[in-house]
């Protein structure tokens, strides 16, 4: 295999790996957004419960 073929093969490998990493990144960002939304929902519920407790105590 000559140098040009090796270079072409390596470039194709790198491009394939780059696409895989971009997809992984997209999925991780989506998962992160879901976790953030869940966290925000839990914090809202906690705030609501704390307000109820404060209202009953105060």
C-alpha cells in the first residue's frame, strides 16, 4: 500500500470516528438536558413542600 492509500485510509477512519463522537456528544447533551429538567422539577416540588411547611408553622 502506498503512502497516498494509507493517508486516504487514515482520513476515512478519522472522519468515521469524528461522526461517532458527534453522535455521542448529541446523545450526551440530550441526556444532560433530561437530567436538568428532572432536577428542576424535583427542586420545584421541594420548594412547594417547604412553603407548605412554613405556612403551617407560621
